[in-house]
């Protein structure tokens, strides 16, 4: 497994696609922060919050994360890399875990610009606002802005940012399942984006019944896991990480069960 992960990380590092995606998230993070800064000052119409949200991390990662799965997992089916790994003695479980590990690393990598821009924005003490649309790093940036941060708070800020990355990686683990089952990049991107829209709509049902809330909270799409901030308690942060990791394990187990029955030609 170690050699597979090293090989995939090397391929990822040399890939032009990941560099382009990193560039896209960098530009998007800057645009998001600038708009969130100018809107409360009245220099941009408040009606533009919808446009600003298009550049936010939750929206961009839903698309780009699925694109990464399509490129680096579905692509390895096309070039027979996965076939070669299995024919050389690697178990299917090993292949799945190695691909998922590198996939999560790539998600964290393209989210770095959002983390850095958010940290810079918070350190300025300026006011940021995007209305009620804020989720993830944008949510971390907007309610916490206006406060001067000290070194003692840096550790928790990093922990919150890492938690958000884990939550996003857990949500996108569904793309690993889709990629191994469908093997078609276009289908992976389309189906996952529809899933994110559906989950966003399900947020409206929160509080309707205790059963629904309990079930939905067992997934990284539910609960308040994408709304963690510096005001969140340690227990809330650990719960977000625990639920995300458990969900990811379940998804990988389902992926293995499905892929084990797939004939490799």
C-alpha cells in the first residue's frame, strides 16, 4: 500500500490538472474574501451575495473534488493502472484505501488557499459578511471577523480548519464509491453535484423529526459540521471529526463490497 500511495502522490505532484485546480481555488478564495469584505461596506450590492457564494469553498469543492475523483480514479481505469496493481498482487482493498488516501490529500491541498485566505482575513480584524449563505471556511471567516487573534488562538483555528477539511473529504468520499462503480468522470461529477444539492435541501427538514435529525447527523452532510468556528466547543469539533471518519470508513467498505464483485478486464 505504501508504494501505491507514494506512486500516486508522485503522479499527483507532477499532474498539470491538480495545479490548474489549485489555481482555480486560489482565485476563487480571493474573490470570495474580497466580495465578503466589500459587501458590508456597501461597495458591492448585497444582492451579489449569491455570486460570491459561487466562489465559496462549499460550492467549488463540490465540483472540483468530484473532478479530481474523475481524473485520478476513473483515469486509472482507462490507463489500466488499477488493473496492473491488482494483477501484480495488490488486493482490491489495498487499491481502494490507497486511492482514497491520495484523494483526501488532494482535497486538502486544493482547500489550502481557502484556509490561508481565511486566516489572513481573520488576522486583519476586518468585517466580512455574505449574509446567511456562509458555510465552511466562508462561515468561519464571516462571524469571527472583527476580532484580533492572538497566538493562543492559533492552535484552535488550525484545528477548526483541519476539521473542515476532514468533513469535506468525508463528504467527497462518496465520489470514490462512484468512481470505482461507474468509472466515468462525467457521471461522477454530475451525480455528486446533484447529491450535494439534495443534501442542501434536506437541511430544511432539520428539526422536523428527531429520527430524521439523528440519521442525518450521522453523515458529514448533516449536523453543524460545516459550521464549526472558534466558538465551537472541543466536543463539537471531535464529534465532527468522528462522524466524518466513520462515514468515510462505511463508504470505503461499501466501495470494496461493490468493487470486489467487478470483473477487471
